[in-house]
C-alpha cells in the first residue's frame, strides 16, 4: 500500500512538472479534454472517428468536435470525411502533431528524470524566479 502511494505521488509530481513546463513554454496550451483526444489519436493505433473518440473517452460527440476544432486550429490533427462512409469523419495525424508528441515525451522524460526530492524544490525555485522577474 505504501509503495502504491509513493508511486502515485511520483506520477502526480511528474504530471504536475510536465503540465507546468507545457504552460511555461511557447506553444499550444491544450485543455485536459483536448490533450485526451490528442493522445488517444496519436497513441492508439487504427483509424479514429468522432463517434469512436466519443465512445472511447465517454464524452459527447459535440465535446469531441470542439476539441478537434482546437486541435485543427493548431494543426495538431485534422478531420476528413471517410471515403467509405460519407457519414463518418476520420481524424488524421499531422506532422506538427507528431512533433508536439515528441516534445511532450521529452518534457515528461525530463520531469520524470529529476530526483523526486528535488523535483518540487526546482519548480518552487523557478516559480520564485519568475515572480521576481515579472
């Protein structure tokens, strides 16, 4: 039980450090839903449809559509009518999306690589420096 708690703490710290790094960098700022749609499209093999994403993420099709609107604006994903079933919309990956995923992986690896004892203090020091500079 204590081991699970420690693992959870480590994962949540990695998530926090990753989110903080993503917010601070110059680039797209995605909501949790948008990031969930993005990661589902890029990490799960196969063709993705609005209907399929809604089912996989257990959210409405309009919510998926709004997330895809934002991802499309940022060129992280695009929609295309399925030539086999014109009622269905396929979600396609983009080169910019693949680059974003590589960057996200790099940020996560860096966040996960910092020793747990110093990870939080590093972020606190960065936040203090940012406040002083601003």
